[in-house]
């Protein structure tokens, strides 16, 4: 754990938020309560992704009330842009980004901390490996995810069963090395980061989680599936050009 005189937080929780005024108050309150239970220092970095509702105001209210919360603004639209901004602004020894809907209960973050991460640089939440449980997910969403992951494993990131679950932990070194390389602002940024991580020899493992489907998803099944397929091949092209090499 972090020492008492360390100026660096032990853990950073990064939350991208786009038009989340309905879910964000409950989600942030849950996160703050989690932080207050921990024996180590935690910062919460919430990134307003150019929202048009009260998301920014809610973040500001929490930042004024709770010292652990810090708000940022990212004008470039896309979850990938918001996550990159938050991860690079975070200061923690370990940096975990989480979807604002908390479809993975925040208490499960403990599965991603030492001693679990000691042998790895990156731990990613997985809904597919042994021990994982999905709750209430429509069959068509599951099918869409499996088809996309098959493409990802064939053409970009072999071996990993679930690259798209929105909960991932990176140590500080991996964060500061990989996220400056990120070019994707959309949903495929996870694949790009993991592709670069594998090319650079980082140690990655999947962690089984309990995952609860939340109906108010930001994904458009048709449009975003097409965009993600196109972006996978852009990642491969970038790789051939040496964009992710040391």
C-alpha cells in the first residue's frame, strides 16, 4: 500500500461522463462511500465529455463537497477521449477507469488491486472468463459483443476474451506509456490500448466480475458496431506503420 507521506494517491478512479445527469449523482455517491471505506488514499477523476445537460454541474457539486473528487472537461467527443484525458491527469500508483453506470459494482475494484495485480501491469474486467456472471443482458447484446470480440481476437488482440467491458486497471508506468499513443476517441479505444500493450510486452490478465446490464446504454448497436469493425482494421494499419512500437 501507499506510504502515509506519499504525495501520490494509491488509487485513481477515472469516470468518463457524457449526459449522465440521471445516473451520475447515485453513481458518484456510491463511489465516494467506497473511497471513504478504504485504508489507502484514493482520488476520483470525473471527466465531463462535453455534455449538454447538468453533468458538469453535478461533477462540480461533488468536487466542492468531497475533497477526493476532481472534475475535468474534455471537449473532443467520445468515450476514448474522455478516458485518455482522465487517465493521463490521474496521479495514482494504480489507475482504474469505470463506466458511470457502475454496471460492475464498485466494490469489485478490490479484485484489481495488490496482491492481485502484482504479477501484471494491466488487469481488465471480463464477463467471459470462468467465474464471471452476467445479469439481465439481452441476448442480442451478448451476441453482438461476442461477434465483435471474435474479430478483435482474430485481427488485433489474441487470447483476451472480453476487451470491451468498461472497467480496467493500469499501473502508473503502463498508463503513462500507453495512453499518449491512443488515437481512437470512440468505443474501440480499449482495443487500441490493449493492442499497443501487447506489442510493448505488458503483462495483461482478465478478472471475472459480476456485471449488470443497464438499459440506458450509449451504444447504437448498428452504427457503433460498424464503426468498431472499421477501427479494428485502422489499429492493425497503425501497427504495421510502427505507431505503437517502442
